[in-house]
């Protein structure tokens, strides 16, 4: 079935590839000024308003044959053992419906998605074959795409291939060094490839010396320092680190790293609350040991409600930036002021 089907299920650990898939769907909507009015985004972890989702799915496209609705983490909105905090906002008449019945209501909505809407369901983890969303998608004929992060031994080759896609080339030694720096994070690796190719003006292959010159290690360290300052409520240091990052990094690249950092902290906090070991956390997050240790220490400084609120705020900022309501550098500055003042 083609990607013009009414429902598409994207799942797997490669968030960069998933985002690229969604971006293609956004591009297919045509004129960006009109496309923005035909795009709606929801996140099951940030609290899902069922009525708003229903409205978005069934709305008529504006001067376009189709509209796009993206629902990230739908499983989190309809978990098996739902707590009141996790409960999605559903119509009052269904407020006392058991979790299993709420999921049925949601699946019924999926069954009725009109052909003028492309609903994309995104899970940033690999779903098992017996997962309720996979079973529904297979039965309904929805598009299913699985995007997995390359294994550590495959990352160098992935980097070389991505560089060719971007119109340049990395020498094998340079690709291996960048792979070591970026671990299996394809989003950061792709951003660094763009930076490196720009650095050499696409005129020659990127060398190991270029990678060392334009290293992401310092930037990652500064992002950790920024989050450390926020975790301890030191607004002055947080502002200093943010302004240093904004001076040296492309804003959207920095924004991606900040979102990734708080997503990792949210996942880490969940694992800490579940008594997971540091080794288990490192494996689940697909990061190096020293990064896992830093994330573990930072996550303990935040409560789960605090991280959920921050993540929800990041989603609001992301949506505002996509709709040109606010610039990212200003939004980041405001966010640091908000968090440091809490």
C-alpha cells in the first residue's frame, strides 16, 4: 500500500529517519503557507485531548486535497494499566469507560479516518508483533514502516552514505571518528555531516582533522552544563551556557540537541522510578557509558512531573516555531528563564 493511505504507523529507534519520513509528507502538501494550516500534531505523553484529535482528523483540508495529523506516542495515551494522570481527555460521557474500552474507542476512530486525512502514528521504539497498534495496522491495511538505528559497527557506513546523500563525502577515517563521537544518534550525526560539508564548502572530502576541528564533543558538554544549571536552579550559569551555545551553534541544531536531552532525561527518570540499573539504562538509551552516567545523575535532579511539564513546554515551543509564532533563539532564552526561576 502507498504512503497515501489514511493511516501510517512509523515505529523504531531511528527518530531522524522517522522525522525525515514525516517531512516528506509535509512537503507533499505543497505551498508551506497553506500546508501549515493542514497540519496538526499531538503527543500522547503530553496529555491527549481526544475531542481535539477527532476534530483534527475529520476536518476538511484547506485549499488542499489532503491534511496531515501526526500523533506521537499513542501507546502512552492508552496504556494497559492507565493511571488517572495518564488518562487522555475523552468526552465526558465516556469518562468512566475502562482503559480497554477507551482503546477500542480510539481504534474505532482510526477505522473511520477519512481519505482526505493522512494520520501518522509514531512510536520512537520498536513495537513487537503482538502490540495492539501493530495488530490493528496489519488488519486494517495501514502503512507500516520500521526505522532502526544502525548498530555501532554500522554507523561509519551510515555516515558515509548520508554524506553522499547530502552531496559530499567523508573519508573512511573521518566517518569512523564522527561515528565514535555521535554514537548511534543519526540525527546528531546528520547535523554534524551538514556542518562538516559546509566547513569544506563541499569542495573536498572531509578528513579526520576536519572532524576534530568541528567537534560536537564540546557542544554536547555545553548542553549537559546547561541542563545541570537548570537542574540546580542556577539561572545565571544557564543563561551564560545558552548564549555561548547560540553563538557557536546553528539554532535548529541546538534545538534538536535540547529536545533529545530532555527526552533522554524523561526516559531515564522512568527507568530510575522502575529501579533499572545504569547498565540497563545505557542499553535502552543507546548511549555511551559516560553519557548514560551523566543522564542518570541529571535525571535524579528532576521529578517525573517536572520533566513531563518541560517536555510539554518543548512541544509547545516546537509548534510555535513551526508556525512562525516565535523564533527558536528567543523561545530558548524564555525557556531557560522559566526553568531557572522554578
